[in-house]
């Protein structure tokens, strides 16, 4: 190899190193990484009450009073539907969104990313609340005019106009002093968990009942209860904050004073066994709670409970797994107003200040929004987000930009 060739190779290596250093550090070039608008987004009215949801995807749902759209992060809506809800309420799970009236409605519409509007469930009585599973099963609680409540589970096959006797599952609660506050369906559609608040005594009491959805499953293991009941758990003096079926037959419930993990053990010739696997006592109020990927629970602390000597600072973000083990922690240092999860990471915010952290609590980036922010969610990846303001949601991406002499360089 000639001397000239060696010199050219050496110069090439040095040049490559300098280029890499430029893009990695930006030192000496006046550049920094920060959020920049991409020019893509969606406008809406100030009073539209928008709702946004994305399932680890560049596509996202947006629900307003005018209808629902499914949009990519870099273009026009893939599909849209209009509806006439006065005050729409939307809930989401996975690739499904259910939309109903916030109060007094008798209709719930279910949409999926792939099939647009899947079905419409209509009821003879006002809908009190509803939820949707990651497989598109709709659970609805209605309030009967004669007293009591009804719980129904529906899908495409069960819906036939006004709800008849063909629901996948139905249950009646006859006492107005025992009213349902949360309903969850397992991913395989086998179990339903119903949390009921009892206000008949001096102290409120919450009971979670576990039932088989299908009669055939109940009969196969010897459960003769008409509504498939096989287990229950009472939480004295506690209110339910959230609950979820998790991976490996786990069930997690968060109350006002603890987070509890149950192990469900299916048996061939006996009812499924339920046992408490772990308990995490809470010294603080729960400010926000989220479940991610069927294996992680994320919660943010509020004020310490009365009478507690020591607890977490307000705005502490905890990440635990379905085993009850802590996997990450982050201190926001102030009251949290926003929490969302996606792409194995967490977005936590206080007013206009947002932080992205991974599930181990490692800080990824910080962003200070210029305007009032309704919501922020991940889209394509951890560096692409949808930032929803008062009348427009804008897709933003972290980019390397030049800092002028009047800027600090902080995102």
C-alpha cells in the first residue's frame, strides 16, 4: 500500500469521526435536540372536548363532538365517522375505541383501527358507564328505571339492534345501594371482574367479584351460580382507582390505599383459584395511574395520606411489573397533571412541562410546551409525539436544530 493511499485512508477515518461527533454532540456547532412541529395535525373547536389515543403506532384516534378520525402522523385521515353525541365520552384499549354519551345516553359505538366502526350497541336504559377490551369486547353498565343496574358484554355477533337476550353476558344488581364502579374483561374473553361499591354501611366497602363470562366454562368446572361467580374480594373502607387483567393470569387492582396483585390459577375440574400474590401499600394519594403492555403499572403520587409520617414527594413516578416488583422511579418534583405511556416509555407532565422516561426511570428528554396543553401522547417512537392544545393537536418530532444567540439551547 502506497504512502498516498495510507494518507487518504487516514484522512477518511478522521473525517468520519468528525462527522459522527458533529451529529452526536453538536459541540461547537450551536445545535441542540428539541421538539419541532412537523406541520401535521388536526384542528378542532375550543369546546370540542377532544380525546386522543395511539397504540404504539404512527396512527392515532381523535374523538370530538363532531365525530372520530383515524389519522397517520404525517398525512390526512385514513377514515372518519360523524356522530351526534352532545357530549361524547371515549374510552380506549389497544386498537379499539368506544364512544358514548357522557350522561344519559343509550347508545355506544365501537371502532377499530382496521375495520372502522365495528358495531353499535343500543340499550333500553341509560348507560351509566362502559369500557372496551383489547380484543374489542364492550362492557356496559345501565341503570334501570325501576331500580338497580344491569351489566352487559357485547360484540359484533351479539348486537342485534335494541339489546335483546343475545348478549354475551348479562348480570343484574337489584340494590341501588350497591352500584358498579368498574368492569374489566380478561384478554381471552373468559372472565369478567366487576367492582361494586356498597354505601349501605357507615364506611364504604368495595367488593370485586370474578365470574365466568360463558355458562359453558362455568358448568365445566362445577360452578352452578347463574351468573358464573367463582371468587370475590372485599376491600373495607377503600375505593377502586383502577384494575386490569395482566399477563400470566395476573389481576391487578389499585385502591385508594394499596395496589394488590392476584394470581389466577385455572383448574380442569374445579373453579379458577384466586390468591393474593403481592401487596404494595400506598403512603400517598394516587394522582395518576396507567397500565402498559399487560406487564407494567405506572402511577404518580399526590399528597401524603393523613396521618402518614413519611411518604413520597408529590410527583414521584413509580413503575412496577405484574410481579409487584419496582423496576423504575422518577421524581417530577411537582404536582403531575398528565400521564401517558407508549413504546416502553412514560410521558409525565406538570402543566406545560413534560418529561419522557423509560420504564427503568431513565430520563430521555424534557419539553416545555409554548401553550396550554390538553394532552401529549407518543406516536411513531419515543421522539415523536402528538401535542394537543386548546384548538389544535400538532405532531412534533425531536430534531437537531441550530440555537441562536438569544436561546439557551434547552428543550
